[in-house]
């Protein structure tokens, strides 16, 4: 067990150096950019932080490494980039330890070993390990809370379990579906404990949620109720970020997240049959809920991964009783190899340019310089990676129109990609800083708006670096290569 946990620590820490690609904007814009603003006094806050859609609970955690760097006066751009990733990798390792303990509690040490093998070989969990996403935090909080959740109907729901469930809901409001479903299931099965459990939930849950409202209201500088704002927007207006068919999670989301693990999960359902029924029910309920919401992403159901890893471990355990040790070893190694190849390609190559360019910019720019990102908005990190107060960083804004009385709203990103020449002309006329003594940089995808590249060159910009980005593009505003211009 100790050897496997040491391996888990090495695996999670290695992800800091292996994972060098971008996944989703939220990993920086909704976390480290906010934490950077709180600690260093500058950092862009997106429209969600003006409308009160996000809780400060998660970014506050990542102020800790920044505060340490600031107090020790070692806040170089490289350490500012890597410190949150180190913290997140350690949180991922804590999730591995808690996962092992949870399965020991449910099935014993042997099954826990197989489950941890499944968790460590998951390409997706490795891919997201160092990313300071709120989805990583909610996943670990679910594992921690399930460790305290009653495993038998004779057990009582404890105050710590309720407290952790309330905190996870405060951090990620959509988790209310997960915990309400599990709670109601428990109350149905344990009628004699209904009153005491409800009273406990009120005594612990309400004050915690009230304190988070007070904390958020203090940091926002106005009264906000993030829980309501978040759910209201995501249930009614999330389609502004794209809509997907109702079956997307079943036909695309889960198969992609689980990868080769899905074979072992099928074995668990078909052969093992000794899996927690209430966890199956809550998984189905969660997927059905998210399937109703127009906008869908892989990470929205990431918090179900621990449950799927338990099932995958059950499948591997069933297989282990029917195979010779040497054959089982080959199966595990082949399974691991497939996941390693996927994780390495997705984590080291796919969508790499937007991270590579920001590292080079951070190492190159000087006070007074200016960088303009003519990419889809939030395609690259910002101040949390460049970490220079006197460098001007500008990007194309894509904030949605939340005012129903305003019609015909076209955000800046759409205006640029609709008519880049007109946008550039207006930009140069209104931007008084382009005549300063500092250098100017422009970041833009090579294969997008190719005629506009001539405009940049005619204006005196020269290509100083070309970065590979991706073989397969997920957006028509992205390109296979990213260019860094300088003037």
C-alpha cells in the first residue's frame, strides 16, 4: 500500500512538468487570475466576477502559494506559474489517498489497490491533475465527504459529512443535485433517522452557506447570492457558450472521459454486481440533470469520476481472480500504456501553443511593453502567468449581453472576426499607447484571417516565433499554429 501511494505521489507531481497544454479557460481565468488579483493587486476579473456568479472560496485557496512567494520576495513569473500547479497536484494526491481509504471502508484493502491502479492510470485524471480547476476541488471534496458518509443504513449522517457537503455546494452550486439525491435516498431508507438528519443538516448546512454568502458579499463589495446567480444563469443562459444535444454526455462525454476504463466498468456491472446501488442512482440522476442543460463540457461530470473508478476497480478485481498473475500484469500494463499515450499526447502536444507563447512573453516583455491577443477570448492565461504590472495585456472581450433591453449586441471578439480590418483601424485610432517607446506584441493564429496578417506586416510587425498548437481543432477560430509578432 505504501509503495503504491508513493507511486501516486510521483505520478501527480510529474504532471506538473508533463502537462503543458491548455484545456479550458476556467483553469486560469476563474481561479489563478482571481487569486493573483487578490494578492498582487492586478489581474483581470471576467464578467462572471462582476455579476456575482462565482464564489471566492476556491480562488482564496490559491492565494496561499502566492502569499508565500510574495512574502519571501521570490515571486518570479516561473514560480508564480508553477506554485498553484504544485498545490493542485498535491490536492490530487490527497484525493488518491482518500480514494484508497474510501474503498478500504467499502470493500477492503485488495479492492482498494485495484481501484487506485485504475485511478492512477486514468488519462483524464492525469491530464487535469495540475490544473487549478474548481472541478478538481469538487472531485476531491466528494471523495472526502464519501469517506464520512454512512455506508450502512444503520449508520448516522455525521456533522462533518454535512459540513463538507455544504462547502462543496458553496464552491460548486450544481453539486446540490449530487448531495440532495444522496441525502433523500438515505432518508427514504432510514425513516427512523429522518428528523435527526434534517435537524443536523439545518444546524450545520445553513450557517456554512450563510457564511459563504457573507464572505462573497464582503469580497464583491456588495450583497451577492452566488448559489442562486450561478444556477439561474447556467439553467437559462448557458447556451451562449454553445449548445449540445441532450445525449452528449452518454454518447461522447463519458466514453471520452473513461477511455479504456469503460471495459472494466462493463465487467463490474455484468459480472461483479457488488457495486453501491445508491452511487449508481446518483450518477444517473446527475447525468440526467446535466443533460437537460444546453451547454455541456467534459469537466461538468468530472466529480463522478471517483464513482466510475470504483466500478473500474471492481471490474479489474473480478478479472484478477480469473487470470494468471503474469497475464493480469500484461493486461494492466497494456491498459496503462494506452492511457499514457493518450495523456501524453493530449497533455504535451494538443493545444500547446497558447501556453508556450505566454511563457515566452513572460520571459521577454519589459515594463512599458504591450501585448495584444487577437485570438478567441480567454485562449491564453493573462496576468497570473506574465506577472508584470507595467506591461499592458489586451484581449478580445466576449462578455455576453445579460441586459434583455439591449438588442443587437455584438461583443468585441465577434466584431474582430467579422471585419478584422475595420476593427484594427478603430483600435489603432483609439489606442494611444501604441506610440509609446515600448515594444508591441501581437498574438494570432496563423491559419485564421490570413489576409489580416498582411495588415500586421504592413504596420511594421514581424513574426518572431511560430508555435505548433494542435492537429485537430475544436473551434474554427483556432489554427494549427500560433504566431507571435513584434514591433
